[in-house]
């Protein structure tokens, strides 16, 4: 890390508010009781189909109903996460960054619980204001959690202990999945207030074009690659440009961006010193009855079979870890990592996005040749949210 970066990081350490390790020491008794009470309630799942039907005509009455639902549901979901964050294995719960995340959840929980029942238009507007605030507050949860996990990993490694943590991995899967759900619920409500966009119902585009979204994501991934390597392999697209289905374009963009970044990096690394042009990455979009499937294929040399399970774990990356840069990025209020690779979050988080609406992500590799990633997206959109 550069001297300047070190200065900023240590300045940052000092500005982070010290936070009590146990909830009971940080909060009044009645709040702790309320959190654990809400954490015992069941979370109510919502499907894309429901969101589409519900938001089709966002008249005032529906906005009020939506606000009332969120006013009940969000504290339950937040409380589940707070309770979980309080009891993580290997002492992860007491890591500085994890406590920070927990405190954001607690703050949002309290804001919501203290908010009066939404009964009319003006209550709904105030409530939406609060939702916007919460949405922004939680913006950096993924990278800040990553810093907490990275801390733990370093600590356990130094002690010569574990380097694989299935419990933590499964916690993070559930935690990030829940975050996707919370953000889509909030984002959907907020978006219903925005000026109507053609074919959009909130965040969902009823006629999302996978070719178009893929094209944008490819352009973004190639520009990151160009910045980092000074060159970027070509990406060829195959498929029917008329294909359209209801989906959340920002989710699809995220997944495609991650997959294409991975392929570009692999191809670049493999053909860096070659005389001829690197082989293009191929993106194929197919529409079936049940799924829209997108394949991202590269000739980047593949992944050894023994390494396959690890690609789905958090913080596994074969790239040099820019975790110190991440610290700066996060605290500087940036929107997230801009490097081509290195956090190890690309694949596991993309798979969560795919699964959230009933799809999936698979990666198949031929070591010595290349990798194919298959992104399956459920066309029907009636699968229930995966909650736990
Ligand atoms: N197309 C691919 N070809 C070869 N290896 C790959 C490919 N995709 C993923 N990998 C391997 O899987 C690892 C994990 O990928 P993942 O996208 O989760 O993290 P990352 O790319 O290292 O970092 P980031 O979080 O920035 O995406 C990579 O570091 C790389 O070793
Ligand atoms: Mg990646």
C-alpha cells in the first residue's frame, strides 16, 4: 500500500465509531427484546410475478399498501440478520467491520420500528423518504462484510488454523441473498415513485432484452479490462436480438459483467505474450420455454478440476488481492470495486442473483482450453424468494 493510502486507511480507522461488541451492551433492553422478538417471526416471500402484478398500476392506494407491507416485513428481515450477526462462528461477530454492518442493520431496524403506521399519502411519502435513506445506508454492506471476513481469514491463517470455512461461507450466502431480497423490495417501492419508464414496473423490465443488457455489460467489462491491461479481447454475441422477458436489468447486468470480466482476464493472461490476436469470448443467448440461458465461453485455459469448488467461495481469487484498496474504496464512499478481479466475490454473488429469481449459474471448465459459464434465468418469474 502506498504511503498516502496508508495515511487514509489509518485516518479512517480513527473515524470509525467504536461499537459495543454485544447487542445487550450497545442498546436498551427493550430494543434488544424487540429485535429478537421480530427475529422469531417468519419472513414473507414475494415473487417477481407478484411484484409485476402489484406494481402494474401504482395508484396511491397501492403505494400505501406496499408501504404498510414493507413497514411490517423489513424489520422482520433485518432482525433475522441482526440475530445472525450476533452469533457467527470463529469470532467473526466481533470483527470491527462486521460490527459496523450489524449497527447499520440495527439503525435501520429502529428507524422502521419507530415510524408510525402508514395511513395516508403523506405518511407514505415520509416512509419512502426513510426507505431511500436506508437504501443508501446499506450500500456498502457487501464490501464491508468482505473486509471483516478478510480480517478473520488473515488472523486464522497467521495462527496456522483453518483456511476453509464452510460455516462462514454458508452464512454469507444466506446473508447476501437476504440483502438482495431486502434491496429489491425497497428498490421496487422507491422506483414506483419515479416517472414511469416504458415497459418498466419499478425495477423490473417487463421486456428486458438479454442481448441489450449483455452488450452494455460487455462494453463495461471491456473498458475495465482495457484500463487494467491496455488491451481487451473481442467479445462476439450470438442470439436473437428480439428475445425479451421480464427481469431486473440491473441484476442481469451485474451477472454478465462479472462473467465477462472473468473471461477477459483469463484470455488476456493466457495470450498476453502470444503473437496473434487472442480468441474472442463468445456470448450465446438462448430462449426456451422455461429459461433464458446465457453462455459465456472463453479459451482462457480453464480452471483445474481440483480448484472448481473454491471458485464459489468468498474471498477466493487467483488474482492479487486488492483488499487494501477495497478499504479505501469503501470508506471513500465509492460504488464498489473497479478492478478486473481480486475480491473473489464475482461468481458466488452472481450465483445468488441468479438463484434469487429461481435461476442458477454453472461453470464448466476444460483445463488447458477454456471455461463455459451457463447463466440460467427463469422466464416465468413465479418462484418464491429463497428465504431463511
Ligand atoms: N473464465 C474463467 N477462466 C479461468 N478462471 C476463472 C474463470 N472464471 C473464474 N475463474 C477463477 O475463479 C476465481 C474466482 O472468480 P470470481 O469471479 O469469483 O473472483 P475474482 O474474479 O477472482 O474476483 P472478483 O470478485 O473481482 O470477481 C478467479 O480468481 C479465477 O481463478
Ligand atoms: Mg471475477
